[in-house]
C-alpha cells in the first residue's frame, strides 16, 4: 500500500508547481501538480464528468481515491 502524503508534502509540491507556472513553464507545472494525490471527492467528480479515461490518460495520482473507494473504482 502506498504511503500517504502529508499535507506539508502536498503543499511543497503545490508551491514548486506554482513557481514553475509563474516562470512560464506550464508543462512543468502540469507534470508536477499531477504527482500530488487528487482528493477522492474531486477524483469522483472528474470521473463522473470527464470519464475514467481522462483520469487514466492524464497521469493523475489517484492513490487517495483508490484507498477510499477501493481498487478498480474507476471501472465501476
């Protein structure tokens, strides 16, 4: 089971990603921000609105959603 990321770790990723965005590196921002776990409630909404393929192909970190909803939740 993957180790849970602390709030401080998530904030550090967000801050580094925002620095990249401010520096004009939108690709770097997008790549880095996807390494922080997406909150389960947001992952569920995104799945419902955008589809499971959007989440899978986007490279989002869905570890917290999987921990909350169980493995295979995207296919249900």
